[in-house]
């Protein structure tokens, strides 16, 4: 039996043993600027930038940053939404020789302070938005943060005066002081772009991005993603489109960028892979289903990558039948398991198959993909080029299990992080005896190399001595015709130890039901030990910054209820 059973499942024209040369991440943009200088790179609020213009703007950002003192070893934060500022800042930092640190606008003040001090961030990009600037302005003076580089949305649009006036009137923007702790984005770019190029000794050792994990337990950890990690991940995604005939045509694609840019999925898939394709990136500052539907139809979007909740929102929107979505030729889902029911309904509506994949912050975030036309319901696909996946025994961490058996998914490849920033203990804890990264996902692999994720090791429930996986219950509940979204967590049970509780939302116009009705529906779909014992139907479910359903919030809420009782 092959130690890489997935090789037989690769589509014609795709190679697992692809030669991937470690390169600086900024080379991705430079290569595309040289190849497609006059092709549109960004479409944002009525303004389009060509790749030649984008390249020049990043050169000027690099020179402006170097004038501030950015060089190798200096860390620069990005606290921005989806706008041209993000792409310009990202490549400007790398060209200047610095390291990018991504920050989430949804982080609490305590987490922002932790990231600033832990990552050693000296400078940070943000905008004068009311939802952004005040959070970071509060960090000046009592953290190590030296300066804020502040832009405004209007300066990157097709009608700057009109946009600025509208946002000011709506109190979406705030006034920014003019002092030595603030630098305007416009003044940073006010130069000839002749920046100093710093030679890179080893892209496999040089950290390009400090990407903080979600922090499901304690404060978040910084994953050190090297230039080689990110360039390898981009090459892996690119190779996964090399079919016979090819899925995509370089220089001819339009991708919809609605994922938050501070998330690793957006960074690698929407930005780096989009730029590798020479695609036009249509940026939305936030995900709005109606706006997404309009742009897919009117701008003939060909590539759309999102998280499962975004696909759920698109198929559930009452106006969806009014739009022609047939321009879509590639849709990718990641960040969380994609419910089978959602995938099937989306394909029926759009005609586009969703390629489900799996990845993590620590893997840049490549891991698996589902070959078009060869996906398997419930599977996140097969390993991408240069990636090997094994399943570690849940009972004995010195052994791997055989095909078909459940174990902890472990991964190796050029995309796997260098380690956790200033945290060798955590790095060692998440490394197997033979050097693979332990993902925390419980899964099994079939004989064709397809991976089926059962659950997170931390999410697994123990009910009357049986292992119960919430993902299995969620898939069963999604089959109910009234259910839009569902999350299952464990709650304390004096008799069983734990019992499953389902939190769900209903489709528009759907009739509510009670626990007994749900249990009757699930009777032939779940074992007795798996049956849901509590139900909570809500108007909406909590979500993370990237739009994934948040089990952590539900677990915390239940804990608070028990403490109060």
C-alpha cells in the first residue's frame, strides 16, 4: 500500500512532487507586474489600479517606511479592512525589509496590547475609521508602538471628495491629530519609490509575517510564517488549478475579496494567489451578501473563496434568484468544515462546484484541496503538492494509525510555519516524534487519500464513555429543511458526563420546532449515544472575525449561565 494514497486521485496535469523554490514574497508581485503591467490589479469603490500602478505604489510605501526606520528586524502592524491600503502596506513592508504583523479589528484592547508587546510592533498602518483608529490611538504612549500611519478610505476611491463627505456626515470617520506620532498614508507615499533593496540570505529562515492564532485557550500565539512558507503555499494553490485543460487562465480572472485581510485564508488565497494569477481583485470592505451577489453578476466574477457561513448567506438571501451567477468557475471554501447540504444547494443555484479545502494559520494555510469533479461529500479533500498527512493515534502519540482509522491529523511540508514566536515550548508540544505538526483535528483518510475531519480534539465530547464528534451531529442537523446554521457543543450532564446541545438559526420563513421534533428527525441519522439533548433556536449565532461560527463563545456563555445558577 502506498504511503501517499492520494497520488492516484490527482487530476491529470497536476504534480505532487512539484519543485518549489523558496523565494521572497514580494517577488510574487514583482513577477506579475512584469508579466501583466497593464492588467487591472484592484477594483475598489469606483477606482481601478493596474499592476504597474500597484507595483509603483508599493515601491513608494517601501521608501517611505525606510525613511521612518523600517529595515530587517523591524515589525510593522497592519490594522486595516479590505482596501488598496492593505495590499500596498503589505508589500511595502516586505520590500522595506520589515516583517508584517496582522491585527484583527475585533480584538479586545487586552489582546491588542499583548500582540503589540509580544510581536515587538514599532509602527502600524490603520485608517481614520471610527471602528479602527481610536482602538490603536489608545495604544500610543503606554505600549512600545512608536507611530501610526493613518490613511482614509476616500483617497483610494473613484470619487474621493464625495466619499469623504458622506463618511464624515455618517460619523464613520474621526479626526486624526497632526503630530510626530502620526504619519499620513499620503505623505508616506510622497516620494520617488527608489527604495533600498535588502538582500535576503535565506527565505526559508526569514519571517515575512507574524500571524497570530485565534487564541482559543489563553492569549494568541504568533505563528512565524517565513517567505518560503508563503511563497510555497501560493505555489501549491497555483498547482492545484493545473488541470488538463487548466481551471484558470492567468491574466483573465476576477476574484471577489470579501474575507477579512488580516486572516491567513484571505492573505494567501485572495491576495497572494490572486496576484500570482494576475487576477483583478474586487475588494469589499466587509461581506454583505447583496453587494456580493451584485458584483458577481455585474462584474462577472470568476473566482470566489470564502468560509461556509458566506456560502450559506448567499444561498439563503431572498434576492439570490434574481442574479445570474454563472460567471463563477472556481469557488473555494476553507476556515471551517463545509456542510454537505450547503455545498449541494450552492452548486444547484450557481452551477459552480465548491472545492473544499483544509488549512491552518500554522500551515500558511495550505493543506488539502478537493479536485474539481472528484470531491467527496464530507471530505476536505487530498493533500496539496509537497504536503504529507498522517494520522497520529489518539491513545499512543508514538504511533500512526492505518487508513480508515481515526487519529489526530499531522502535516509536513514547505508551507508549515517555522514555529511559534518566542514560544519554543508550544512549538515542541505541537510537534510529533518525527517532526510533523500536530493540527488538533481528529480525522481519518480513506484508501483514495481523501481526508474526512471528524472534529477538533478539544471539541470532542465524552458521552457515557463514548467519543461523540459535534461535526457528525451538525451534518445530520443540516439535513433538516428548516435549518440555516447550526453549532453543537457539549454541556455537563450528571448521568452521561456530557450531552450535546444544538444552537441553530432557521431559514427565512421556516417554521420553528422543538427538541422532540428534532430528535424524531435525527432518530435514523444518529446513534443513541450521539442524540442531541438540548436545543436553542436563535435569530443569529456568534461568529469569529473571519465569519466562522464560534463554538468558543457558546461554550463561554453556557459556563456563565451555570456559574450564575
